[in-house]
C-alpha cells in the first residue's frame, strides 16, 4: 500500500534520521542551511526505497519537491510565537500530499461519507469538543466561584488547560464506550480524582471543590450519554 509505505518513509526521515542539530541549523540559516537539502534528499531516497518500484520513480521525486516547498515555507514564515502552529501545519501538509498520491492510485475513496455509523461517530466527536465545553460552561455559570476564591488554584495553572483536559477526557471516555471497555471509564474517573481533587483538598476551598466536581460529573456524563446514544 503506497500510503503506508510513504508514511513510514516520512516518519523515518522527519523524526528518526533528522538530528536536533539539523533542525537548529535550518531554523537559524533557513534556506542557506545545507541540512535542508540533505533532509529533502533523504526523504526522496527513502520514498524510492520503500516503494521499490522504478515505474513509480516520479512519486519519490514529487515527495522530495513538495517536501522542500513545505519545509522552506515553514522556515520562512515560522517565528518563535507561531513555531508550534507551523509544526502541525507542516506535518498536516506532508500527510495531505501523501494522501493525495494514494487517492490518485484509488487507495482511498469518499465512500465512507455515505456510512451512517461513521457520520454519527464524527458528529459525536465534534460535539464532545468545543460545543460540550461551552454547554458545561453555561450550565455552571450561575455557580462560578468568585475570582478571589480561585486565585490560589489558578495562579499556577496552564493557559486553557482545563478546557483541553475536559475535551481529552470526554473523547477518551467516548472511545472506551465505543470499544466496550467500560473499565476504562472507571480508570479515567479514578485518575482525575487523584490528581485534581487532592489539589483542591489542600486548598481547603469547599465551593471551588464542589464547582469542579459538578463540572467533572457533567463532562463525564455527557461523554457517557453520547456514547450510549451512538451505540
């Protein structure tokens, strides 16, 4: 399968065979860095080796050219502030190129869009991200503790960490339910209880503890209910 072979070549070339010193040199010297061109050459060779078909030589060349264009664009437009964003954009574009090549050889099709079960699962996953976060936030708005009662807890918190923790926990709970592993849900509840509520107990803030507990139960409840409805 072309997709699998090219993905293997990409992972090997982008992560295993690219030392941090090469990355640092590329970020510093950009298009003048010799490691950029060596990196592209490695990807081209790896693609050819994994495909191992002389009739498909043009695919290796296409992978090399597109890899250079994507990496060069990343180096030109990347800054310290948007470095993380450009990393994901870079990887997404590489995968899209590989997916496009695979689609050309009819390894993929859009038939899955006609699958009702797939669409239901996609709907559930989308709902359990930002929409569910907004729903929980609005539901708890009348009970939100005053700012001064949260200061001791939130001063050392990561920005938007609670939001992303909630999204990840709901998606994990939903996944456990869909694969019929309800014990995983119990593990998630226990793990969050240990890490989250031990901190709140130390803070000795009853209102904030109750607020977080209600939010957690709502989050898990929505994920469980969504999983049951989809099944």
